[in-house]
C-alpha cells in the first residue's frame, strides 16, 4: 500500500544541529512532517535523522521523495 499524500508541497521546518527528528513516511501523522505514531499497525516506520546543522529545511510531504526526508521535487509529478 502506498503512503498517504499529506500535501503536494514541501513543509519548511527549522532544524537544530545535533537534534534527532522522526520524519513521517506513512503520510497519516497529524503532526506533519514529523511522526506522531499513526503508522502503528502498518508496514511504515518513521525515518530518523539527525540534523548536521541548524537551518531551514524543506521536508517532503508527498512521501514520494527519493531523498528522505528532504523534498526532491517529486510532488511536481503528482
């Protein structure tokens, strides 16, 4: 089963260097683009990543990126 498309554009977030984040891969989280546990009981798991620097990042919300969790423009093909 494919993931739910949360939205067809990336979500800008402020990342803090050294902090670990959990990106929602199922699309069901009410806390997009981050995981809230809505994947439980499915084949999806959150994608953990640690920010290498403090910056604004654009995280994928269409769940089609090949560069998880970052937007790669895949939403333009939907």
